C-alpha cells in the first residue's frame, strides 16, 4: 500500500520537480560517511517515476568511485556491471 501511495505521489510531480529532487537526494547522499568510504557502489537506472540516480552516479564517478549498474546476463541472471560514463 505504501509503495502505491509513493508511486502516485511521485507521478504528480513535474519532470522539473523530479529532477530537482534527484539532485537534492544526490547531494544529501554524498554527506553519508558510509557512501564516501565505499570504493564500489551499486546504483540503478530509474524506471517511470522512480528517483533518477543519474546525478548521484555522475557525482560519485567524479569522486573516483566505481559505480555498478544492474544488467541481465545471457542466462537471465541479474548482475552488476561497471558503469562506463
């Protein structure tokens, strides 16, 4: 129920508002000690109204972090692959 409520609330945001929220979330994430200590970080590509991680991915990459994104391999298994900007 909570997921559907959040999805509905996100769908009411304009693209500009979603982008603004994604940038704010990325900046806030960079203040997390655990994230800054990590050398390798898994992220995702947003689908639909999900929070877009592009800003976070770019900021992490600029700081020398290795970013990995999910991908389905030839055997239909979920694997994390290195992000290549």
